[in-house]
C-alpha cells in the first residue's frame, strides 16, 4: 500500500507487528485495508485489543473488504 510504503514500513515473513498511536488517527482502518491486501493468497491474522469482532466486521463491510466476519 502506498500509505505504508511512504513511511518505509516493511513486514518480515513470520513476524508479529504491533502498531500503536493516538485514538482516532485511522490505525484500524489502515491496517484492515493492509491486511486485506496481504491476505490475497496467504494467511493473515488480524488481532485487535480494543475492538470487538462485530466492530471489526462492521468496519470491514464498510470498507468492502472481502471475507469480513
């Protein structure tokens, strides 16, 4: 994703990445879009410590992300 490439962010296969920041800046939205893009052809685990499954599902549907819960 261009947004992540612009900040020089890279994922390492098999790694765990923790993203933090102030509330309301778009972390969940950006990361849900990024994981949906990464999930094409490979497994991705999206874990949220602050949002319920239904909240993540609502956002995924709003963003029109495939395979939303």
